[in-house]
C-alpha cells in the first residue's frame, strides 16, 4: 500500500465527488468508531444520510468551506474538509470538519499530508487559528494531532445527532509556527 499512497494526488473536491465521499465517510467512520460509538449510531450513519452533507459542502459558495481529496488512481484514499467553526468551544478558529483516510491507505503519512494541506489552505485564506473536535476516547487520533502540532485546549459534549460523545478541542496557531 505504501507505493499507492506515494502516488496519491491531493486536490480540491468537486460536486461530482459527493457520492464517493459519502461512501468513504461511512466506511472510515464505522471502522474508527466500531468500539467507541453505540450500535444504533452505526445503524443511523449510512451513505444516504451523508450524501446531502457532502453535496452541500461541495456546492458551498464561501471561501472558508472546502474539501481536499486524496486520490490514488480513481479511488478516494482520504479527505480533509474545513469550514467555519460549528461549535462555540472551537472559538473563532476555522474548523477541520473531517480528516479521514481509508484503512488501506494508512501508515504512509497521508493523514499528515491532508492535514498540512488543509492548514496551509486556511492559512492562505488569512485564518489565524484552526481547530477540530475529536472524540475523547479516540486516543490514536489525539496522539496524531499532538504529533502534528495541535494543542488540546478544552472539550465539550456533542449532543448528536448520532450519539452523545465527549470531545476534545485541538487547536493550531496558523499565524505562528505551529502546523
């Protein structure tokens, strides 16, 4: 898989990518949260539920909302999406909404490449900070974000719609040297 990941091309998503992103989202989410989310959340999250979200994001007409896709040939290997903060705990930072890498593409730095690309994009837009929320029990992701220069600054309980999860806010200073 390393050879495939090294051949990955990262670029902006288009509306034609919505269905593939919905599939990738569900696949990676179910794998990541297999042991963390309740069974009913896994049942509720499906491609039909995610397709309208990705369609809307890919059609967004504001500069702060964006999607970067990692492609390995015709297959989507990963995605990073960002936009305005969706929760007050993220303060005034731009939010990294999703950072998902297909299981077969993990281990060769693709998550880091996507995160750096998203942070650079936001920095070029003039954003001073970027943040994301990560489920408290997702220890591997929290270690990754720390290794990528993120600082845990607080937390909140996400009320749903899939399940009430305890989240940690991770923040990057885009005006300084972090990220």
